[in-house]
C-alpha cells in the first residue's frame, strides 16, 4: 500500500480520458489498497479544467456538470485532503524563489512536501503530468510518477 499525491493534471485523468488515464485507473483499483491525497485547492483547479474543456467544445455541459458532481462526491470518501494552510503557503513562496514554477504549481508541490513531513512514512509519490513541476519535485528528492509517460 502506498500514498499517492495527485496534482490536478493527474487528478483530471481519473475523470477525463487522456494519455495516462489507463495508468491511473490501474493504480486506483481496490486490490492495491493505495491511498490518494489531493490539496484542497484541487477542487477549484479540477472545476476549472472541466469547465475549460466544456467551453472549448471537448465535452458537453451536462457531462461537465456530471463529472464535477462525481468528483465532489469522491472528495470525502476517496481522497486524503491536504489542507491549504500557512505552512503550504510559505513553502510555495520558498519554491517560487528557487524554481521557475507558476503559482499554483508551486502550491501543489508545496502541498505534497508538507504532507510528506506530516505523513510519517517515506512520503507520498507526487503524481503529475507537467514536466517542469516533475523536474522541481525530482530535484527536491520527491518520488514522482508521470502517468502520461507510463501510458
């Protein structure tokens, strides 16, 4: 059993079929007993990603709404929720000073780093499909997984 921290680019792959979806679906099978963590702000990022696909015509409005409702239903039952707090905020600011990350990318990586400090284990595997973010995580000695690369 392992703990996986799903950055939003990976989280969306559980709900929208794209490169890496099959890899994540295999990972979430019950027989593995893995746990999955997300940062609480992922709810906003997820909704944004789904609505962006709706506005671009990739998915219909009713499908987008259904995906959002399904995700909200999973928030309490399927995910460990890492709160966005002062520690995450300060860690994200420090990451921005050291790495060329966008704001929300730094926030996501900071959430994983804070969870690693509090988890009391080897820490979560940072699951992400953004190469710049994965590079920063690797430089910080965070275990990473790019589901799109595994596809």
